């Protein structure tokens, strides 16, 4: 294969570890960290501010500036693991982007897309690798096929050049669902920490007394439960997120990163790039003003779906009708949740915690409440 052909082939790869010799997940991880270091620094600083983790001034390391297209360095505030050495500098990573392995996998590509094509060639040529089974069908031993053609990256590059449709087919078949985020249970096992207890988080909400005095505590308690409930479908939580250059704030804001389930469906059909949440710790139910407030957080860029939370409703059916009026007027889709709804969501999550990501992403209560807005 010519150098030009190899260059064209490799430039199409989303994951260079698939074909480039010597490039594995450790090197890809290092490269990725360097490229997104600026974003990780911002995430780390926001997390430290939110959780009260102390930071000290230290060297940032090389940070890629996508505007000037150059590497930059500076002294910034970051946490440390305990020592004073460069190796003790900490960068936090959102668990929604952490994976056990790379999405593109050399062995899966070979076994699922290249080996069948090589086997077919052997069968058509009636080579010595072909064995005839009792039922008369031909078969090629994968062990002998590997020995003849090789399976290292250089061999895979040659096979890919021979079957140019194999790589695009593999890439089209691979998505975020092929390598989903780690579950709460996997994170707990990996970090030796207790698993999320949704019912305990719900208890923390109910422990807060309604009223202005408990507004901040309620805000934090709702965030803790929602962040656990919505992971990994909505992630990158921000508290008091500013919009309109700081002239407005959203109590809690999530990025909608779902690839399946209810939030994926909402994003595709009704527009939901982010999920704004307004928290009302009122002793009485929210009114039209509060409903208008969250609908004012919707936009073409952010999307048209949000949550409003409160402790209880004097007339729940009437408030849900108000939410439906807002949707019918084209001002967005507001899903209202009170303590009873949160309790139901927490119990539902506790029951589904070990049932698989697809099942966990359905959120039957949210889907039912949303259906009431559009039907």
C-alpha cells in the first residue's frame, strides 16, 4: 500500500489506536488528556468550588488553545493529592466520559469485519485452509487464518486496504452504546466506595423544611438526587448556571448526553440540548410566575424541555394543566415534580439499578408526565 493510501486511510480514523502500531489505550489516554486539558481544568476548578476542595497555585502543563491553535502554559489553581511534586497535581474527570476500554477495538474489527472477508476469499479459492463439514458446508479455521494472514496492526492495515468497505462498515456499527459509561455500581467497585443509595438521597430532601430558610439545603439535596438519578443520561451538572451574560441564572443545569432511553427520545423529537431545573422550596405550590420563569430559560440553542421541582401541590392536576398550557402555547415543555414524584423516581431507580443501562434510561414516570404535556 502506498504512503498516500496509508495517510488517507489513517486520516479517516476516529480512534488512532485501531491501526497505528505502538498506540494503545494508555497513549490515547495521555494524548486525549493533553488535548482536553483546558476543559478538564475548568471542570476540576468548578468541582472544587462546589465541594469545597482546597486548591493551590501550580503549573498548568501544556494547554491547547483552539482559537490561536497553539499550546499555552500558566500558573493556575488546582488541587493536590497530598504531596508537593508535579505528580501530585490532580485533574478531575467527569465519570460520564470514563471508559474501561477504547470504543474502537482492533480485535473486534478483525474478528467481526476482516476475518469473514478473508474466510470468504479462502472458500472461493478452495485453498488448503478450507474444510468441508459433514453437512457439506465449507469452513475455515480462524486459528489457521490468523497464522496465514497475521493480526497485528500492520497486517490489519493491509487487510483494510484490500477490503476498503470493511472499516467504514465497522465505524458505522460502532456508537456510544458500544462502550457505554460505567454504571454507579462499576464506579463504586472500581473506587472502593459505597454505591449510590437513592432512597437515602430522597430522605435528605424530605429532611429539609419547606420555606426560605431551607431553600439552599433543598437546592443541594435535589441536585444530589437528580445527579444520581439522571446519570449517565444527563451529566456535567452546573449549579446556578449563568445565561444571558449573567443576567439570569438557572438553579441546576445538565447537559443532555443520552444515547438511548427517554432523554435521547426527548432530544431527538422535542429539542433538549440541556436540561434546566428550577427548585422551589415553597410551603405552597409554585404559581404562574415560577412557571413563566423556567419557560424563559428555554431557547433554540438550549432546547425546550426542563424540570420544576417543589415540595407539594395544593392542586396537582391544576398545575399540570398549567404546564400543558405552556406546551400548547409553544413555550416549552415543563415537567413538574414534587416530593411524591421524587420518592417514586428514587424507588424506581433502586429497583432498576442492576437491570442494564437501557432499562435504567426509560424513566417511566417522566415519560408519562411528558406524554401528558403533548397528548
